[in-house]
C-alpha cells in the first residue's frame, strides 16, 4: 500500500469519527463510510506479493568450427597436416631442450677444464685431470696422439708443426659438428611449418567452397564458419615455426661462444705441444 492511500484512509476515518461524535452523520452512512475507508487497506493487505524474478541464465553454445569441431569434421588431408605439425613441434622442442642442456654442460666443463688443465705439471697429467667425454679432453688427446706418432709413420713427410695443427683443427671440427647437430631440424621446421599450415588452410577453403557451391547457399553463416575453421591450420603452422626459428638463432649464438672458447684452448695446446712440452 502506498503512503498517499494510507494517508487518505486515516483522514477519512478521523472525519467519520468526528462526525459521529457530533451526531451529524447517521449510523448507516457512518457504516458505509467506515467500510469505504477500510476497503483500500484490506485490498492492500489481501493483494498477493509479486512473484520473484527468475535469474537470467546464459546457455553455452559449443563452437562447431573450433579446433575440436574442425577435427571431427575434417578429412584425411587436414588431419594429416595437423598431425605433421604436431610432430614437427614436438621434435623442435626436444632439440631445443637437449641442445640447451648440452651447451650448458660444455660451457661449464670448458671453464673448469681450462683452469684444471693449465695448472697441471705436464700435458699428460692435465689430460688425466680433465673429465671424460668433454671437448677439452678430446682435443688434448688428439694433440698428444699427433705429436707422439709423427716420426716413423707415413705422415712423417709432413712437418710436425703442420701435422699437429691439422690434428687439433680436425678435433675442433668434430666438436663443431657435434654442436651443430639438430640445428638443421630447427631450420627446416622454421622454414616449412608455415607453408604446411597454409597448405591445410588452402585445402580447407577449397573444400568449404565446394560444399557451398553444391548447396547453393552463400550466406555469411555458411561461408565464415568453414573458412575460419580452415585458418586454424595457418595459425598452428606459425605457432610451430616461431619457436623453432627463435630457438635456432639462440642456439647458434651459444655455439659461437663455445667454439671461441674451444679454439682458444686448442691454440694454446698447439703452441705447448710444438714447444716440446709433454
């Protein structure tokens, strides 16, 4: 009940009470007026309360042109393209992590090996102090072998300086080949993954346009959905290629630092061997 209705009802009740005290209004009129004044109050009290408003719920609509929907509706060409991209991505990430740990181990062993090797009393003692399987130990062993087996062999016609230098440089080349292994895969993935994804997109657009042409309906909902679903393969190809390119450039820069450290060690070793130090 509103405030104005209650006010009018109370005023009417007060006037009727005053009139009844003065005896101006007859009893029948007094009863009718009393009923009329109390009627709005009774109606307001008897009025049912409005029903509570129901909460608005949003129904989630599954996208038929998302990755899951595209896979379910794809043919063997698009599925094969997606599988190839997944394999390329896994291979590139594997190479990145393996080479990263390998480079970190080589940098650590190169720093520690140089400090240990040059503090030894002789080259042979320094080689024994180096860790097995490291690049420094491999180069040192090849240099010692070249200096010891030069005389009395077929390579005796080559002067000792050239022979030791060739042996150490060949050992450095083997270390460089080891560092470069796997980088060709990253370069291949980075250069071909976008085009593989583009091939899948082109095939998907062709397939969508053929279906639209056969159905005879060229509305926006018939065109945008299939074409947008086909573009997923292009985006996936870029997602595979970008980490491979970044990882390739990063590993090449780290390889350069390792090779500079290795060549410095090899040059010092060559000079010591040519001096006759054993």
